[in-house]
C-alpha cells in the first residue's frame, strides 16, 4: 500500500468507526429497555375515577421504537459514504445479503396488506433496520480489534442482565409482591384488564413465580440473550487463558458467567439450559476433532446443520404421531404451529403481514389451544405465517447463507492501521447511558422512581464500560486495544450464535428488538472478520455505490418525513389527551385524540378505541345527541382500521345494543367477532345474553352450548376453563331458555 492509499484509508476510517459505534450503541440501548407500542392505560379510565397520581410511569412507546429503528439505517449510510469517497475501502458482497435485503423489503411492503398496519409499520422497520445493522457491521469489522470491541459490548450487556436479575430478585420483587397483594384489582383496572382475562392471569403468574422479564416480554428471551452473552464471555476467558493474561481481567468475566448461571436458573427456561448443553457438547466435539485434524472449517456448520435437521425431523414425527411433543410447553408450541399452518394455507403468498400473527391465529387455533398468543414461538413459522411462502423461502435462504458465511469461510483478519485510544470507549458508554435515560426513564414520574431509575442506568453504564474494558484492552498494565488473534473467542461466539438460532425455533427470541440487534452485531462482526483480507468483490467503479448512497439517503429522509415524524406527533397528541383526561377536560382530550388519529400515517384501531371510550363517557355524562352520531362514526372507523380485530366488532356491537339499533346490526357484529375468534368463550356468553334479552331464545341456547363445547375442548390443566359454578349457571340458563321455547 503506497503512501497516498494509506493516507486515504486513515483519513476516512472515522466514517466506519462511527458507523460501528452507532450500531453498537443502538444494540445496547434497545437491549436494556422494553418498548411498548400500545399504551396499556386508556385515558377514559381516568374519567371513571382513577387518580392521575396512581398511574404508573410512561413506558418507551412507538416514538422511541420508530426513531431508534430509523437511526438503525445510519450505519449503512455511513458505510456507503466511505465507499463513495475512499478509493481504498472495499465492500464485502456475499450471497446472504441478497435474501436479507429482499426479506427486509418484503416485511416493510407487507404493511400494505396487514390488518393492523400500525404494528406492521413499527415492527417491519425494526426488523429491516436490524438487517441493515447486520450488513453495516459486516463492513466495519475487518480486524481482531473490531471483533473484541463487539464482544466487549455483549459482555457488558450480559453484566447488565445479571445485575438487573439480582436487583429484581432481591430488591424489587419483595416490594412488588407486597404492593401486588394490596393493589391487585386497581392494577388491573388501570390497564383495562378483566380479572379473568389472559393478560391478567399471565401477569399474575409472572408476579407469583418471580418470572425474570427484565427488559423483554418473556423470561425465555431474557435467558436466550443471556446464554448468547455467556458463550461470548466464556470465549473471552478461554482466549485470555490461552494468551496467559493476568487473572484480574479474567475475573470480571467469571463473575458474569456465574451470574448468568443464576439468571438461567431463575428464568426457568429449559430451552436455554438445553441449548447451553448442546453448545458445550458441540464445542467439546469440535475441539477434540480439531486436535486430531479430523474436522475442516465447515465441520462445525455441518454438525450444527445435521443436529438441526435431525431435531426438526424428530419434532415433526413425534408431533404428527402423538398430537403433541415431549413436554406440556412443547405440546402447546406444536399446537401453535399446526394453527399457523392453517394460516399459511389460507394466505399462502402474502401472509397476514408483519407483526400481525396474533389476530390471524385466533381464527385457526386448535380447540385445545386457549392462549391468545402474539407469535408462533418459531422464527421460520413466523416468516411463513406473516410473510407467506415468499417470506419463508427468503428467511430460510438468509439464515442458511449467513450461517455458511459465519462458519465456512476462513478467518482473514486485517491488521488495523490505526489504533483508537481507549477513552472513546468510555465516551461511548456515557452516550449510551444518556440515550438509555432519555428512552427509558419517565422524568415526569414521581421523584423516588426517577431517582432509582437514574441510579440503575448509571450502574448499567458502568457495567457496560467494565465489559468493554476487560474484553478490548490488553491488560490493566497495558491500557491499549488488544489486536492479537482471538480464534477461541470467535469459536465460542459462533457456537453461541448457533445455539441462539436453535432457541429461536421454539421461542421468538431472534425477532425481539434487543436480541435481534445483539445477533446482528455479533454475526456481522464474525462475517466481517472472515472477509477482511479477501480480494475485493466490488472491483468496478464507485458510481453504483454513489447511486446507492443517493437512493438510500432519499429513502431514509422520506421515511423520516412520511412515517417517523407523524408517528411521533400522533403519540405526543395521545399523551396530551391523557393529561387532559386526567384533568377531566374531556372535550380537550377528544380534540387531541382526533388530531392524533388524523396525524398517524396509517390507521390505528387502538387510538380509535380510546377515542370511542372517551366519547362514550361523555354521552353517559349527558352530552347532546350529536355526540352519539360522533361515537357511531368513530366505531365505524375503528372497525375499518383493522378488519381482523375481533374486539372492534365486539365494542361496536355493545354500543349498538346500547343505542337500540336494529337487532340484525348488533348480531352481525357479534357474529363477525365470533368468526374472527371462534374458540373464545366470553363472546359466546355475551351474545347469548343479548339474544336472550331480545327474545331469540334458540339463538341464545346455541351460543351457550357452543361455549360449553369450547370449554370441554380446552386442555384439562388450562386455567381458563370455566369453574364448576359457571358451568352450573350456564346449564341453568339453557334450561330456563328451553322452557320458554316450549
């Protein structure tokens, strides 16, 4: 490399370094908070008497989610900028990138045919930005130094996971248990949950069982992400032992590993524990075969693929022959997958649209499967159900080709020509901490909550710095970036990625936001390392990349103006509506909600449902007759906003009955709600009550008998089965109705 080329490379290297920093920062931030796209507290509840002071702090909502997803495309754009201005910078173009690009594009395009377009919009942008981060990191990491930086982030995040688990287990849970016993019913009221609803029962089980939810919606996801981090930390330990480094640096990782073991036990995730055992077994086989020179570079990939295929074949064979699997939780999953197959048959090409599994599944769930799940607990099944055969084929091609790039290509690391000073790691930790506070802490909540959360976020920032420092720097005596080869670290990280992918076949861990980004940065780093010194795949002119950059900037800016800003403005209006409803300013709250509905870029049935609740409260308070017409129009818009949402039809049926509209109008809505959710008991009982009051005794009996049949088909251990007292009441109601029919 001549002097000019060296100067050009060192001149523009800051672009890819900044891209990597942004990608890692986004991964860290989105791993340590839980984003909630639906506000669980409807403003109308405040009118019913819930005091504003009792409302819990705001959770990160749709604005945080879509802004962070939008920023997730910045690393890709920075890489393209460097390619456009730096003649020495070479992109690595590999086959897995084509199905990844098509899959992300197909997911975003599915907004057009989704029922819940709002969920599809936010979710598909998150998924596409995760794929973009994967590509960008694979271009930014070319050296062992870069791999250690990524590994340091993951070790730091693991330390945060462990700290949160201990804090919850020994500090937060006892207080939560006491508060729960005192305020259980008001907690349900604040969230609009019926006491016997699935959401309420699941939340209560999590409280009573000390379930480690942490920053995710499921303990299984928490355990899977921690297991991936544990493999990386173990790889760092083994590598430092091989390099005969000082024990101090190794100690931090051993603490993380010990905490990860406790976390896994507390989570109760059998899948994560089994995955860990499989990973350790694979490592043992690989090291033994490698020592005897009996395993090629593709041996690990072939072994993992063989185990995966054998596992799939065994699961399918057992499921078909017995109607279930080896354990109750796996049997439930088998039922989810069978219902998902019916969804694919119904919409084979397009699927339901991204993040729209939940509503579509209700139509096809098996009689014994009572849970109203939001995903099928399998990444490939989700691709099939939500994106059709097209999405399934693209998803399989992406994962298979990516795994080959991770394992089959020999390591080809470059020597870093520049060595950044360690201080930038601490600056990055400070920025991540500030971003985490901005995203996750409601500074308008009570002072005690804010103080505790700020302390926790500062602790998390310190742990992130500790993980980065003990992984990236050579030793406490040599505070410089470690650029020594780390093959053992790469081996353990590769196995961790394989175990994580296997776990995604029984739990939806890969497609949850934080774990998706952790997977993306680690997989991207290993792919980049393995392609670091290979001949350039893009030896032609830079003009195509300039065109790609231009198109990318235009698309990114367009998304910001057309989707991101309107979502942020709409959510701001909804928050203003909540404030106004707390002040009993109902008319102002209605105006703010109407503004949000008109601003949001795609229909949002949830916003319309909250508006209808406010309008109903206004009517009950003696509003003029015109308010009734306004309510009717809102209900019609709510149904049209998501024709797959059974709750919308139920709500319109109730209001129509209250307004004394024709019986056929009410019954049609009830029937449509039942058609969209045929295995649910509550709608049957509600329509039976209405039909009984309007004189259709035969129809009421039919619905009551259907409710009994649904209950009988539930799994014997299902908590949602009707109680003996409820069964006696239904039987008595049937006898009473039948006596009137004689």
